[in-house]
C-alpha cells in the first residue's frame, strides 16, 4: 500500500479566505511522488485557502484537508482531482463530501474500517464543487509528453516512442484511455519519430496485464531488432511505476519522470479552479481565451 500522507503546510501561508478554497486530491505514493504534487500546488497557495489530500478518496486525509480549509476561513471549496482518469474514486468522493446520499457499491476502504461498511459522510460546513474530468482529457498533456520525448531523443528518425499507462479493467473505459493517449501522441508524432505506440498495462488485473506485457515487450524487441531505440514515456502523474520490471532485459531509454514536475500541471489545476469557481457563481466570468487545439 502507498503511504497515505496529509500536508498542512498551507496553514503557514496567509491567504485570501474570501476566495473559493482549493482542495487537491492525489493518489499519493513515495516521498518523491508526494513532493512532486506539493511542488505543483505550492505556487497556488498564496492566493486562496489550499490543502492537499493524498489517498484514493481516503476519509481520514480528506477530513484533515477539510478541517485545514475551514481553519483557513474557507466556506466554498473547489476540489481538483489530480487523477489520470476522471472516473477514479468519483462516486466515493461525492459520497464522502455529502454531494450524493448513496455510497458506491464497491467502497474502497482504508485502514481498520475495512469490512465494516462505508463510513458516514465527512463533517464540514463547506460548499463544494468537484472536478469530474481527469488529466487524460487536459490539453496541457500533449506539450508535456512532447517535452519528455525531446529530452530523451537524439535522432528522432531512428527512434520509436512507447507511451505507457496504467489502464483499467473495463474494456470500454480502457478504450477511452487509448483514445486520449492517441490524441496527445499527435504532438510527439509531429517531431519526426519513426513510430509512436500507445499502450495500457492494465496493471491491477493479472490476466489482462499478462496479455499487455507480452504485447509491450514484443513491440520493444521488434523495434530494437530493427535498429531503432525505443523511448519509454510514462503516462502517469509521477514516476515510472512498474515499467522497469515489465521491460526487464530489454533495451530502451527512459527517465521515468511522468507528468510531474512540469509547470503545465500547475496551470491545469489553476484552470480547473477558475472554471469551476465561475460555473458555481463564486467568481465573475472572465473573457475567454482561445486554446490551441491539436
């Protein structure tokens, strides 16, 4: 199990409590994983009450984050969920925050509550709006992934790129991951690489993972035998996940960074906070700025 951590550092920084607060939810992981998220959130703390809750919709860390935001004077809070897939833990989060009355049929328990039914909704007097899209749908991801490919590349025409993600059990949902990854891969393809391949490992489901592992290893082996170097880019919030083990014994180049650190993730969090605050009527509308479509 990943270590679950809550960071209350925002209490030390003066904020404008009249603005909507910001609660960033993230999976949590190793110290370097957590630090990468905290560094992405740090530039946003000064202008609004802010808290970070690590864990997969963990009631304990969420309650601590809520208590922190209330102590900072927040009354209205935008929850930005820093997950690749917008469906991740969405129902459970809505239930815990009191945004829906029914717990999910498969409640993800944490700690000693396992097997005792879902806990009651969390205690608070806050109003919440919740982000429902994941990072996979963010236009900021294409440029980040292109940056990662360029940092690894030496001769694009003699290199192939493998964009590798966690994936999910459900075939329909996993297909959504593939479509999103293919969309972001367009910017990488424009850089002149021989081929760009997208794959999901489907990490938590042994039979599906075994099939994906064979397919992924076959791709890397074929490209290597053809004289091309494979550049492996993790389609993850941070880190290389289990991919070193999956690719054991094969020749490839990777730095294992993931999406963080990158300033575009901070910009995405800010954009989510701004959009959701405006949609809730908590901030005045600002003139729209056209985005680059790729």
